[in-house]
C-alpha cells in the first residue's frame, strides 16, 4: 500500500463513466472469463452486513442476453422505456445481473431482530458497492458499460431455473466495446469539511 496506489485507485474511480454507445464485442485480448473473474472477485470481497455474503451475480451473453433484453423490450410499454433495453439487446456484448439473496436477509432479521428493518437496505447498499466496483473494474479492462434497473422485467425474462426464486434482481450492468466517449459531465461544488 502506498500513496501511489491510492492515486491509481482514485484515477480508476474518476475514469468510470456511463457509456451508452456500445458494440457487441469485447476488447482485443479480453475474454468473457476475464469479466467473470472480475465479478467473482468483487462479489467475494465486497463487504456485507455482519458478513452475511448476500450478494449474487450472473452474467448474460449470447442468445440468453439477447432473449432476456428482447423480452424486456416487449414487456415495457411506450417507446421511451424501450430505448435502453433495445440498445442492450442490439449493441451490447452482455450484461451483469446483480442480485441479493432474500434468504440471507431474512436470516439476519431473525438473528438480529433489533436491526430487522434496516437489513433490506443494507443488502441494497452492499449490492450497490459491488455494482460500482464492477463497473469501474470492467472499464479498466477496456469495456464500456451503463447501469440499468429493469429488475422485475429481467427476473421474469431469465431462463427457467437460472436463479433461485428468492434472489432479488437489483441492477443490470450492460457492457460491450465502447463505440463513443462518455457524454459531458458537470460537477457541483461539494466540499468535504473536516470538523475538529
Ligand atoms: C444508483 C444509480 C442508479 C442509476 N440508474 C440508472 C438507470 O436506471 N439508467 C441509466 O441509464 N443510468 C443509471 N445510472 C447512471 C447515472 O445516470 C450516471 O452514473 C450519472 O449520470 C453520472 O454519469 P457517469 O456514470 O458517466 O459518471 C445510475 C447510476 C447510479 C449510481
């Protein structure tokens, strides 16, 4: 560990952006197993409340990715809502589906009733942490990605038996080869104070 390592880490965080323009390819020298390795490591190492380890993820590619997003396109009403799912289907290489295991949350609620009400949000916090770490890491591999939330539609469209019924879909990180730069991003003045 060193200041240089911290700088590298912050650089990676700043480099992660929403990339909507994608091609259904992987960068040269990157395989889907590399993506799987990244997701596996992040799901393992992302902290969870009481170390409950309730984060889950699956990766969709090929026909499954296409058919899931095609089902979402068909299920959504109105052209506005279809835009991102259609682009995921036609322009992305795959999608990482982040989930949480409700059984894990329910066990925590039974074991620690005093915190029962907050465990569902803790599960979402930890999933969010895994999502953004994964987004950052895959963009370091040369991929581009955008985060979507067609959660119920995606769960309904997954192949039968792909996941246990008690897993809740939290988000979809749609990825592919970047076809254009990220859009402009503006920042508010948002100082972090130190109080002594
Ligand atoms: C918790 C969270 C939820 C988001 N949900 C969506 C979403 O449903 N659809 C979408 O297109 N982008 C979504 N985004 C992407 C944000 O719009 C994007 O991160 C933000 O505009 C900043 O741009 P950047 O990602 O390029 O830094 C989400 C981002 C976060 C952190």
